[in-house]
């Protein structure tokens, strides 16, 4: 053996995989037999090598639940939630916490975790429901201070909602927490002044004593009101009273500075501003200083104040407010590159693409005027990528390249470029901040005066946002894969590839699909791509394995042969020493969440197994457990297995009938869904009926908002409105636990305070959460999330399909058929979408025993796309010979149009 001839390392991966699969099979066998402790022991043995595998803990929790050990199940779910949260799978963490709440509605840790996760994902209403339940628990146990903390979280989520703040202030005062109540009332007055709602602010000041505002605060507020109305002398008198009462502070100093500037005493006013300690300033104070600086034409200082405020505004997504603050600077300094870039970033966040393009053109003009033609060209080239047909940009680029004579300044619309402007100085340009834009893109530059430049479109999402983006698409792809929607799964995985071409988990999931489809060329291409990724990651065992698999599929593949000869393990030969195992036995360590899905706890049995008399009761109990937890296919399999050996068991036949089209005991999915945070039960009654419960008022507000939105909806929105009305009926009120009192009028007005919130819901996140719930077996909760997501017209067809799948999971085939047929009635959809719905309808009909209708739907699909999935095979299996599509009575009206297949 030569010095560089290394022996091939022993490949233990297959051995480890086989060992793991053996453990999973044993666990599945024990679970089927009802030997729960042994099954749990097998699953726990896997934790020795994978202590942070959330899916294993989730499965162990399911097993504990089956064994009627709720506390142990909750502990396992908590651990799964913790791992999911820490690894960025927040939707799966929410789903696991939902399991906990179904077992223990009072579990404050689960409620707090769900509230925080929903808040982070932008699902404000779900988060508020969790905080309401937390507050409700504390109210009923007499912990009013903790209840107020929960309400404060609701207020913090919507700081601009003054009615909520007033309601919370009343609660603090009612609880004799005077300082807190007065503080919040002061915030309300400040907000009213900032919104120029002077009359309302003055009314609150006139009621200052009962609102427990400090006398000095009232005088200061009145000074601000007088100043806003232009009564400078009255404002000055108020400042004098504050000075006489020794009530001066930074706010009074700011008032005096504003009065000086209004009187034309600019230098004195700016000196007063500079004397204020910056750490004492609030956001409202800084806005005032910004406007003073703007009035004094101190633009650089004004910009600095805005930059200091940027992070706080961006964190609460107040991009439109920031834009309104930056735009006046351009009126005074149109060639300010830093401000223009900030405005571009904000416009990108607001998806105002036309205005983004205008400002990029202006940036190009500024660079060209200052003599930096190269930067001007670079920017216009990127603009042309965004708007390829823009003749104005094409013409200007040719001019900058010297291809045609320059006809002079161009008219860019809003800005007159004919004036002679001074070239922008390199020092004035300063650093340009960069913001990622979803579709519009953003042009990144270094300092305007630097020699080095980077001009590029910035991909989105990035960092944490990208991690969430990738995880969400993987989760959606997994669910589509589970239900046989391979094309939809590929679509979601391709989104990941576009954003992160080197994402290994996505490539591995694509390989799964190509194996299932039997697509050899795509398998080879994906395996070669994975070989490069594994090599870069230093995973040489998988590197060797995938290359050997390539040679199994394509023995003459030159790239795989060359890599195995030269590659990191120096095999020394293009021919493997051992024949690689077939693809079905090649098990990659995919994302750990796949482990439980590969071998379900219940394990659907295939084929009939002999059932003895002694084991019947045990099997019935097992099937009942599956049915109660929405595992319909598993339950059906066990019932059918029993009847195969003991057909006289009428009780088993009745149970089977209940999930296969007979009278269903369970409540329909949509009508029986619970709100995201369940009502708290078995809690001692409230100790004081004088305390007002926010929960009922907030829930009424949510409901009123939803009804208001529905009243104006039509067409495809009717689906969402109809399902939401049904969901609303399931909300149980806590109002009867609290007596009427003199503060209820406050909350009658408070009801209007949150009516604008629901329109801003992130439908995509709700859809993804529905996918996560479905994956966890929380069928009713999944349906509820799909109902919310159906408010997005772009997703309504997918939501109809997913709600139909929820009904199928529960064995409620007539209801599933009703929902899916709504998809055929939607207008303006593509043929592929209608085909997809028809395919699902055919599956439901087959499950429900209506083979004639199933064949008719499949024939309709075959007429439009003969190669669609396994339609031809299914038709053959049904024994359908003719391709003449028969008339179907009762089919939706839209079905008769050619465009509807």
C-alpha cells in the first residue's frame, strides 16, 4: 500500500440505520399489543444518541397518553416544545403546547409559551387569546396583579390602541394602583397630543384629578395643547407656573425650547435642547426634538435623531410612520443619499414598488451629477432588472455609456432635474443603510465617497427569517408528501432551493420524492448534488454512500466514478467492493422530525392478522383510543382486523360504521373547533366581583370585527365568512362569573378599540400552523387555522382542500365532499387547481363507497390531463373502460363550464 493509498473506512451507517429501524419496529409492536411501558423504553433508548430529538419526546408523550399517564405525557410534551422552540420550529412548538392544553387547560407554562410564539410569528389574535386565558386564571384565583401583567402584554402588542390603554388604566385605578393608572393615562394624553387630537387631550386633562394625573403633568399637557393651537403666550404662562412650582424637568425644558423656536429665537432654543439629558427622553420627546431641528434647518442633527428612533419603529413595523418622518428631509435636501436609501428601504417594506423605482432613478441622477457615472450605471442596471421594459432607464443607460448624445436633464416626474444643483459631497453622502425587500430588492452601497462599491440585490429572507422560511416550507412539504401531493411538496421545496441552494435537508426531502416517483435521472442529479454538499460539510460517510448509490442507478456515471477514485476517501477503484444496497434501504439522517412519522405509534396494520378471543377487548380499547385522538385510519384498521376473524361482533361493526359513513358520534370538524386558548375550568370563583374581566370584552371585540369584515365580503370570501361564523358559536363566555359594576361602560367603548386588528392577521402563518397541527394529529385545531387562513383569497382553494382533508382524517366523508365541492364553485382558478380538487373528491367518493362518482371524477381529470398522477391506474383499478364522461346530477354549476374541466 502506498503512502497515499488509504483503506476505505468501514461504513457503519447502514448498521446504525438497521439498528434504529429495529428499535422502532419493536416499539411499534409493543404499542400495538398495549405494552406501553416497553414501547416507551424502546423510544427512550434512542435518546442516548439523540438527546435533543423533539419528535422522540413528542412520540413518548403520545405513548404516555395512551397509557393514561397524563402528567408524564405533559412532561414529555414540554420537553419537545422546548427543543422545537430552541431549534426554530416554532409552529411545531405551538402544536405541541396545544396538546398540553387539551390535557391540562390550566397549564400556565404552555399558555405563556404559546402566547410568546404566536406573538413572534405575528399571530396577534392567537397570542391575545392566550394572554386572556392567563389573565382569566389569575382573576379567578384572586391574583389580580398577575392578571394585570397579562393585560399589559395585550396593551404592549398594540400600543397605538388608546381605548385598550384607557380600559387598563381604569383597572389599575380600580385596584388602587394609582401610580400605574396615572402613568397609563399620561401615555394616552401624550399619544393624543402626538396625533393632534387636542380636544380629547384637553378633556382628559380637565378630568385629571379623577384620572389621578399629577398637577404638574396637567399644567405641562395644557402648555403643549396651547402651543399646538398656536397660543404661544398661554403656553409660556404654563411654563412659568411649572417653573414657580419647581415642577421643571426635561419635558418642561423641551417646551421652553419649542416656545423659543416659535418666537424666532433659534439659537436660544437649540441651546435649550442641547442642555437636555438624552437618556431622559421618550420617543414622543425625540419626535418633538426632530421637528424642532427640522424647523431650525438643522438637518444633520434631525437625521441623527431619526436614526436613533429607527430600530424602535422598525421593531413594531411602523414603517409608514417612519416614512412620513423621513420624507420632509428630502423636501429640504433632495440630494441626500442616506435619507433617500432609507426611504427606499421603507417603501420596499411597504411594497410600494413604483416609488422604489423612482427613488433609485433619483439616486442614479445624484451620482451622475456628482461625476460618478459608474455608480449611476450600476444602479440603473439593477433598476432595469426590476423593470425590464422601462424605456426611460434604457435611454438613460445608453446616454451614460456614451452610446447616444446626452439630450440634457430628464424629467423624472416628481423632481425637476433642470435646475443646476451643486454636486453631492463625499462626506455628506455618508453610509447608506440597507433593508431587505421581499420582491422589490434593495441596492446595497458602501459609503458614497468610498472607492469600493457593492451594488447587488439582497436576497430575502436572511438570518433568522430565512431559517423560519426554510422550516415552514419543509413542514408544508412533509404534510403534502404524507397525503400524496407530490407536486405541491416539490413546489414548496423548490422555494427553499431558490433561497438556499445548499440546504441539505431540502435536497434530501426532494430525493425522497424522486425515489417515490421512480424518477431515476432526478435521483442521480440530486444524489450528485448531495455528494458535493456532504463533502463540503465534511460528512464523508454520506459522501461515499450517495456516490455508490449513483453507480447503482447509473453504473456508467463518469462524475461518480471520478469522485470515488479521487474523492476524500481515496477508494482506489471506480467499482465498489460490495454491491450497494437498493435505494429503498438507503436511510439518510434527515431532519429529526421525520423519525416518528416513519413508524407511527399506532402503526396501521396491513393485511388481516388472526385475533384471539383473549385479545379482542385489548384491541377494541386500542382502536377506541385511536378514534378518540383523530387517528381514524389506525382505528379502522384494528376494527377491520377484528371483524376479519370475528365477523359476528356487532359492537365492533357498529364502531367501524361510525367512522366509515354511518352516524358519526364526533362533532364536525369546523363546528366543533375550539379557540386557540381553551377556557379555564375547575378554578375557584372570583374573590372580588368588583374586578372587570377584560377577556369577555376582548372576545366580543374580536367577534364584532370578524362580523364587520364578513358583511362586506362576497364570492370566494363567503367560504371564510361561513366557517368563521360557525367557529364563533363555539366560544364560551366567562361573563357569568363576574357581576355587573360601574366600570362596564368603559369596556363597552373598549370593544371598538381592537376592531382593526384582525384585518392585519398573517394568513400564511395561520396556514402553516394548520399544517403543523395536522402533522401532530390535532385535526380540529388544524381545521380552525385553515378557516382563519381562508381569509386570504390566494389561499382559499388550498384551505378548502385542507379542511376537506381534516374531515377525511376524522372519517367524515360526506362533510369532506361538501367542502371540496366548494372549490369547484370558485371562479378564476387554473385548470390544475380544479383538477387537484376533483382528484380529492374522487378519493373521498372511493373511501365512502361511491365508486361510480369516483370513476366519473377521474374520467373528467383524464380528459384534461391523462398523465395526472395515478389517474389512469385508478381508472383501471375501478374497471372503467369508456372515456365518455357521463352527466353527474347535482354537480356544482361551475362544473358545466369548459374552463372548469
